[in-house]
C-alpha cells in the first residue's frame, strides 16, 4: 500500500507543480521568453521557439500524468525529470555566474533566481524519479479516500515547493513585535 500511495503522491505533486507552471507561463509567454533570453545560455533568436517548446513540454507532462496509463505515466515522469534537470542546470549556472535574473517559472515575477529554486527543482526531480520507481512495483488500487488525502498533501507540497524562496525569506526576517 505504501508504494501505491507514494506513487500517487509523486504523480499528484508533479501534476500540481506543472499545472501551475504551465498556466503561469501561458498567461504571459512574453515574460517567460524574456527569462529565456536573460539566462544567456542559448542564442536569443531561439527564445520564442524555446519558450513554446518548454510550454508544450510542460503541457505534455500534465497530460501524461493525468492519463493514468502506465506507459504515459512513465513518459510523464521522465519528461518531468528531464525538464526539471534542464531548468535546474540553467538556474545553477545563473547563480554561479552571479547573474540577477528572474526565472518567471510560475508566471511573471520580480524575484531573482536563488539557491532555493535549485533546491526546489532537485526535490521535484527526486519526486519524478520516485514516481518512476514506484510505478514499476506491483501496486494494488488506491482506496478512494487516499485520492483526497494524498491530493491535499500533494497540493500543499506543490505550494510549499513553488514558493520555497519566498517562504524562506519570510522566515528569515525577524518578527516585529509592536
């Protein structure tokens, strides 16, 4: 039962994160395209095509993870891990080059890339790899109540990870007592 619930958690967490990222980018593709240019990793003339390719790949992850069909789940977990690794490498190199860039990972923002964005992506890569691992184990069907409980846990995890940098910044500030 643990493997079944763990698979469900990985699947729903990634589904929530990629839905959020896809909707955020789709609402302002120009902002995401600008971020692709600002990373200075690839020629800026490729930015429009890359923004749409990444957006399409994120949509594909969502479709695959929603499907529930084993081969598509495998594809969804693999594509999610690949995208997260690619984004993680881009974020890491930006930090190593001491560049101040906004990533617009979940839509337009003014917050610069931080180490917490890399940590977030690393944890999500582990989630995708975990999903692949649990998918290959013999799994009994999950009880209906598990979808609700694990769904809530996954949504909370996605929100926490997606806002990790902001949460850490908020917790680092001393409380002002009046």
